[in-house]
């Protein structure tokens, strides 16, 4: 048994919702490890840090500044202060720093400061779950210039992060290649594949699908669904432009569920274009979202065309889980589309090419048999390769 510490940017109570990190850490817990998670409170109200047990998971909840809203300066300051707040909370609660394994995901890279402090104290191994290549992604999204002082500050922090991690789990082969190309100083033996994972969920309670469709205005519709963050990386304009091109298809609806920094902009765009084939909802509890996924027909992926880093959207696993074919609009630097082709689970086109995206959509819209065939292939791939147990085995193999 190992004593495991997970440094989280967010970590919900799984009785309310889940994400890939809750799935992984509960797998560590189920495998008999002693686990502690450090995470912010679930809201922005000022509190004192405290240790809680949520759904069997021991979590040190820490008050932080606004990590997800506000402007660039507020968000940047919040992330810079985060390691100091975590360190203070660990000291306040007299947490014994004798961990065998420290798990740190990106974002944010700023947690390297507290991670290295814990590593020196505990002699444990630091495993980096690389899910965000920062600060280059901020340069791609024009949030900073690669000549600016703030970029140079974060770039030094990124280099320090890679150098001091004992192992680095990357999302895809293109991610590994990117890290190698831009960090030639690095010991490449640290790098390996850690593909995104998710529990294979099933709808436990019975519900009337037709009643659910009626509730959301989806009766007799072919439903193309997007669920997740609505921010600059996702560039939902790709989907809005597609919906505009498909207004003449009366039984096709685009169902978008989520929140994020770009949501008000997307709402305004939908209104200005007077699009009647889009339904936009706030984020839902996992159980409710899963029910909607189960009645949908197509899973949508969208990435910003300006990315030079190879992103790999984790939300696709939810589509696999519920056997939905994938329709993707992604940048040309990611290998996501090529991997989808290899799996045989859907279609992709370069972000910004609305006509190519529409052609792929029509293939799925016109054939229920094709949708079911592609959905089954994604599901089979997930069961074989993308479970939290597989991710757990990969982490353990490299630590």
C-alpha cells in the first residue's frame, strides 16, 4: 500500500458530480491505498481550511481566490497564490509529509512549488499528469505574448516542473512529440502515454426517455450534443456556425450544456443569428447529464483552430460510454482526429471548415445504422483502453 497525495485544482464530491480525477483517485482508494486530496472549496465563499470525508475520500479543503472566473489578472493571481494556500493548510492541520506518491495534474503548473516542497520532505515520487501545456496554450489563444515577462516567468516554471517530475503521463503520441521537440534538455524516458479515462457509467434508475425529450424540447429530433466547458479552447463558434448552416433541417437540434468564460458571447451569437435549432443549458449534475447523453444521437467536439499544442478533449469518453458517434471540429496540430479514424468511432474536419463539418454531420444524420455502428466501436475501445483501472495501472507501472 502506498500513501498517495493528489494536488487538485478542483475535486467535486462524487455524490454530486465526477470527472477523470475523481475516478482515478477513487480507484486508488478502492485498490487499498491511503489517499489524501488537497482541493479548493466548491464555491468562492471565505472559509477556514478543513479536512472532510466525502464519499469515502479524505479531502483537505482550502479557501482560495477565484480560480475559474474573473479576468486574466485575477485568475493569474489566484493560481500563483494557490501553492502558498495549500502549503499553509498542510501546516495548519499538521499533515505528516510522508507520502510515497505525489500526483499533480496540469493545469495549473504553479502547484509545482508546493509539490517540490512536499517531495523534499517526504522523499516520494512526483508523477505529472500532463493535460495542459502551459504557457504555450495561452500564447495560442492570444492571452499572452511569448516575448512577455509573464510568459518567460511561466516558461521557467514549466521547465522546472518537467525537470523535477519523476514520470510524466501524456494524453497522446502527439503530446509526447511536442514535449520532446520543445524541451530537448528533458530525460525522455520520463514520458509515456496516459490516455484520458472515465468510468463506464450506466443509467441505474429507470426513466422515460420520451418524457425527458419532451421536457427539453427534443421530441422527434436528431440530437447533436455538446457537454462541457464553454471557453476559448473549445471555440463553440465552430458548432454555432454549423447550426446556422443546418437551419433547414427541421428535425436536427444542437443541444449545448455547460458554462464558461465564453458562454455569454455564445448566447449573444445565437440570438443575433436568430438560431432556433440550438438549445443552451447550464451545467447539470452528472446523473442528469448522463440521461441526456443516453437519448442523444451524436457527440460534438470542438477545439480552437489557433492551437499549436496537441489538445485531446476528455469529454469524448462520455460519448464513448453511451455509444455515441463523434463529430469533431479540431485544429490540425492535434492527433485527436487521426486517433478517432483509427478507432472508427466518428468523423472530424479542420476547425473553421464549416462545409466539411456539415458534410460529416449529414453522414451521421442520414443513417441511424451508421451512428450505432460507430458508437459501438467507441464503446468497445473505451472498455478495453480507457477505464480508470487502466490509468491506475499505468501510473503504478511508472512509479
